[in-house]
C-alpha cells in the first residue's frame, strides 16, 4: 500500500470514527524521509526506534489530555443499539459457553503480572478436532465472529484448520457452512521477530438460538488450533476487534 492509498484509508477511519491521527513525520520522497527522519526508525526500517516510540507516546498523551478536557464528568450511558454478545476468555480464562469435554483452557504466562488463555484440545492432543456452542440470545439474526491464535512472520506453529458452522434456520432447515483459517501472520509485527497474534474471522449470519462451531486441523503441527473469543454482533458488521492485544507473546512462551 502506497502513501496515497494509506492516507485514503486513514481519512476514512477519521471521518467514520472521529479518530485523531498521529504518526511519524515523513516525506513523499522515501530518500528524503530516510535522510530527515531516520532516527525514528529501527536500523532495518521495518519498525520504530526508541525515539520513534517516544515520539508517538508523547503525541498520544497530548491527544488524550486534550480530549479529556471536553469529556463529560458524567458520560452518557446507553445500550449497544440492537445488542451484541461478546465472549472472550483470552484474558480471564473463564468460559460460559457449552463446549466439548475434550477441550482444555490453556494458560500462557507472559510475565509475573500477565496471563493469557486459549481454548483448545491441548498439547497432548494437538491433531484432534472439537466443538463449542454459540448462542444468539436475540430474536433477530446476528453476525458471528471468532478469534483464534496465529503466528509468524515466515511460518506458523498452528495448523491450518477447517471450521464448520451448523445451525437450524427459522424455516427449520439444517444449514452447514465451512471455512478455512489462515494461521500465518506474515506482515504485522514482523520486525519483532517470531510472534504470536490473534486473528478474527467472520463466519457470517446466524439465527436466534444455538449454533455449533466445530473444527478439524488440516495439518499436523505440535500446537493445536486455539480459539480465544466469539462475538455475536449486529448484522452487517464488517470487522471487530480481537478482544485482546494483537501481539503479546513470543513463540517461546507457548
């Protein structure tokens, strides 16, 4: 993506969400950018230097300070429009959805104060498939997203996996849809070396009631398919967050 295409995307985000844009100074001429602003980038120019991170930190702090000056002392409290149900056990390790007894909650220790979790068939059975129920508690159709672990940048420690979504629609018809995950995260955060990330996949619209999400690994890897969250949101939503930082841990911690 070139600068012009990037700027179009940023302006679209700014207009749609009312976002404030902060970034590293740069010129349309790459050579001029390197000469003038090289101190803000790492030696291989694939990431930021310490000075670059500090520059962004100061910009974010200033933007937050300015924004809080007009933030109401008593914010308006309301609903999420048509309603949504987001279930994430990525940071809590707590899951309320019905699921196969073969599944275990894996815990990863990033530091003495940070623990993360994912639901899987466990390291003892990395090639096994399983299932989990997801409930749409509303009387209208909703969009379903799931989040799962991926890694990169050059190869993934997780298997490519076939996901099957099954439910009975309001006409009484049994519907089945199949999807394939992409466990490779090849570009984002590649300057950090080997990383684990969380990806989110759209499984389409589900009706009111209970649907079943099942999966079968298509490759034999030492790590199982790991699911971290499920989101039931308003129909037509094109993307949602990962319900957890996009990058947290190095491979060695897994």
